C-alpha cells in the first residue's frame, strides 16, 4: 500500500495520533500483511497439530491457538484439515477480541456483529460445548456465511440469528454473561490488507460509524447481566470510534466500569489515547493489522444464573417424543418456532442418536417439517427472531427415515459414531470423497452397510452410505473441493 493513495485527511489524523512514530507506520504499509490460522479447540490442541503438519508455524502471542504461516510455502485452505474444521484462517490481530474476552464454561455468550465467523468459532471453542453461544449479524447474507463457518467448526450449542441489536435486546434483557461487539467501523486498521476500505472511508468515515457504534453498544449493555463483561473492538485507529465510544458508554451507563487489559499478553500493543486500560494494535508495532480493544463490566456482583431461566420446557416421562414445530417464514427469510405436541415416537431417529457420541436430552430434540434440531440448553422457544439455525441441525426425517446432516458429522469427535471409515491423510480417496465421488473400498476392508461417518486421520469429514464394496458419497455439495 502506497501512502500517496490514502486520504489526506486520514494521514493528517494519523500524524497527530502517532507523533514521532508516524514515519514507522507509513513504512509498515509497504510490508505485506501477515496471514494466520487459529486452531479449533473443539477438535484438537496446538501441540497435537504441530506434530501433524510440516508447516513452519510461528505462534501469535495473544492467542494460544493462533499461528502465523508463510503463504508462499503452504496453502492451508487447500488441505483436508481445513475441510475437517481443524482451523480457521484469520488475520492475527482479529484473533485478539475473542482471546481477551474471559469466557467460562457454561456462559451465555453473544457475538453481536459476528459475520463471517472467526470470532464466533473462537468463542465456541472456549465454551467447550457448554453454555450457549448466540451469533448474530444484521445482514442475512453475511449470517449465512457465519452459519457455514460455525458448522464447519463443529459448534453445536449455538444459535445463528439475523436481527438488529434493538430487536434482540427486548426478549434478552440482562440475559448474557459475556458479549462481544466487534463493531462495523471505518476500517482504518485494514487499509494495508483491503484497499477497498480506503474507498469506503472516503464515502463514510468515522463520523458516520461512531453514532452507529454507540447505538449498538447501548443495546449490548441492555443485554448484559449484572456482573457480566462486554468486550468492544474495532479495526480502526479513530479515537472517535475507539476511546470516544468507551468514554461515551462510561458516562451514559454508570453501571459500567472499565476492566484494564493486560498489555503484556500482546507485545507491542499500546495503551489507549488518554484512556489507560484499553489496547491499541498498530501494524508498525505488532505482526498484525490495526485493532482496538476495551473490556467493560456491568456492576452488580458475581454472576447468578437462575435455574431454568429461559430454558427448554420440561416434560414428564422418559420416552422420546416427537415435537412438531409450526414454523413461519418472517420477511427476508429465517425461521421462528412454536411448539405443538404430537406424541408420535421417534423410532429411527432415537436409534440413530443412540449411535452418536453426542450428549443430548429428549427435551432438546425438536422437529420442524423434515428438519430435526438439537436445541442448546438455556434457549427458549417462541422467540420473535429471524433464526438461521437454532442449535445443531441433526438431519432430516424423510418419509419416516432419518438422514443425518453435514453439521452433525462435523460435531462428532473421533469416536463419535458407531460406524466410521477412517482414511489416512495420504489416501487418495480423501480428495475423491471431498470432491463428491463414490469411494471404493479396498479388498481387505470390511463391506459397508448403512450410514458411515467418513474420517481422515480420526477427524470427521462427512457422511457416506454403505453399498457393499463402496461408499455412496453424501458429502454436502456446497462444501465440495473445487
């Protein structure tokens, strides 16, 4: 990026902001940006992965699961491990917001501006399959990409929503323990990586985004429990959008207090401009793009989670019952649900779930038309939102027969299903499977019958249907290797 192509008004602001570091910042724009990947803690630990690949990986200081890689030497997006959901490709500075939000198992977490999903997948990994993660993006098309990335990661205890923060804040007032607001911004910190952000800045700069960010933050505070924590982040340098918005919140919401962030976790990061305790990432100081982080806490003591609050309705009896869900399509797509008891037993579905290494309770299983969902505990039905997904899509019931979903395959671990076909990484059939081809079995391999979970090195890729000496490919067409 040539500094001569940047707006003069922006450069004047940066000179004032940086002082004698301005020239170092300008020089950093000439350097290539550093790509990174973040390992998926739902599937493996960093030490395991480093033994699995010969790649030259360098740790990202502020994210234990994050690594820099050399794009000239390796293409992580063209590797079976990417299709197994073992990692997410993410700019290293963008890993910081989820890393600095202190998630605890069992938390109710909201990612309010979540697309395309890098931060949500990191939050899901920190929850370790417990609690509830609501990932929202007001753009329905962007929320669809968000859903794919969460499914690829194998996240089960999630809801994907496409609503305005104002609409969410009514039913979910003081509901969430932790909230991440990675707000839409003027994108100054991304100029080196994405030149189109420069054109956007010229049309809609900080003065456009700051009021929008404040509206989002006020609604986020409404949804935060007493004792809960909110992390606000942007990828811009503008003090109006960064410290200015934090100061606005502290003045407008006296129940909030600033929680100082530990700069030692991010070598090179600096404290805020006239606001100690927040963090700024500059590309001439860290191996990453520009970012801003601030952590706030709502006063009110320790978190108390009332038992059963907004949870699934309980039912008596041990038999698994079918729950038909009447659905309506709100304007713009999505789905909201109302329950209607039917009483029909789920014979084949119940048998299939019994073969999965998946923790579930009968009251979590819901059906809408042909679709079968496993709802997260702590989620009410009848919420007036535009859902793209409520929990884990288990599959479809077609004429009484159950067909498992790609999302279910990705949520299952090494011993996640009773019938697995585990292929070696070097096996040419792995690539053939990812391309959607029928997979022949070797003479020494046992004949296949019924549903089979296809794995590579013990990590799930998708489903196949046994046909004796071959596997009929059921890999989701939209995800196939191109």
